[in-house]
C-alpha cells in the first residue's frame, strides 16, 4: 500500500473536498483524485460518496479512514521514535471548546510551541459533544472539553479531570428581579445563550422541561462577551463562568441571580484515545499548562 494514497484519502475525509485536501497536501486536484482512486482500486471498494457535498466516506470509507489514521499515526510514532534529536514531529489535532477559549489558551498553546517546535498544532474549535465523538472516531488526537458536572467522557477515552467551575445566571443590573429567584421567575424571561449544540444548554433545558416550565431563547450567540453585552442591555437572562464574568467589560452592568437548590457547574476534561504514542508528552504538556491556567484563575 502506498502511504501517499492513504494520506490523500484521509485529507479528503477530514477536509470534505478534493480542493481543500489538495491545498493541505500541496498537490494538484487531479493528483489527489488519482491517489484516492488508486487506494480504492487496491482495496476493491468505493471509499467516497461523490454525490454528497461536502464529500463523505461510504461505510467502507469510514472503516478505511479509521484504520488509515492509525497507520499514519504509527508511522509518525516510528519517525519520532528513531529521530536522533528526539523531536516530536508531525501534526497534533487538538479540539477546543469555546468555554475554554474564555479561560485563556495563550499559555497552554505557548507551552506546546515552546516544548515541541517541530510539532504542527492544528486547533479546531467546536462543542464538547462533537469533539468527544471526533476523538472516539480518531478524527482528533486530543480535546479539551467541558461537560455539565456529573457527566463524564466516554469510557473508551483516557480522560483527565481538571476540575469544575460554577455556572452563573446573570441579568442586567437595572432589571427588576431580585438576586434570588426561582425557576418559574426565570422561565418568564427570555434567554441569551450559546447556539444549540452546547451540552450545558441541553442540560439547562432539560431542567426546565422537568419542572414543566418554558425555556424561551431570544438570542443565540457563540461569543461570551457578545452574549454578556446583550444581557447588559436587558435582552434576557444569560449564563457565564466566573472567569468570563470577571473579565467582561460589562460586569458592572450585570448582576448575578441565584436559584435556591439549583447550582449548575461545568467540569473541564482533557481527553484522548489510548495509547497516545508520540503525542503522549505533548498532551501532558498541554494538560499541565491548562491546569495551571485554571489554578491561577481560581486564585484571583
């Protein structure tokens, strides 16, 4: 088997198109197409659904991708293992949830670049459930995710618990609502919250559903600071971590509202598929730097 053919196929699956794969591999589009076709001829199976946009693997293609990523990772492990300078090379695909970008990733990413200058770190942003699924499918090497407290990553993944942070309910400071309220009071208001796909939003809605109360979303926004700016203008109730609230330019225009008997929290995890191979040290460096970042923020 030609590993170049395998690399081309993997690139097409991960980017969703021949055009993007050719850019990643610095090849012509016909060159990528020929390599994928060569792999299909060797395996005797059609690996891509060419009617779909973006391109998606067939059932045989999903199996080929799963095995192919492991083969390519093993080759990268071998190259790193025999390198005379001991440097870790290749690509490190790291998933990050938006919540963690609020906590500050500059330090952990700088630590990675400093310790492993020959390692190409590719950061992919997305929701935690999506990242967990991608790590399970071997589409990401590792991910830093946040889950509602009480939930844990899939058991087939190696997971390091970085601790929990409370989730705060916030409203505009001049809104006529007390600092303590029940769920019925909050359900009468609209919400300014993450886009659908956020695990905590799903948990929050289930809590309201269980109490047979409405949960009405007025604004969906990915950026935490944008959400807090809208809450400060009186558009509804928002959620924030203590870190995001402390850093926000709108913190003086906001007030926290507590709900007796309901103290939600999110827990941060760094996950990967075992064994980590050549990426064991980079994952450890990133995890330790992220943990230090959390500890420093908690001490402020």
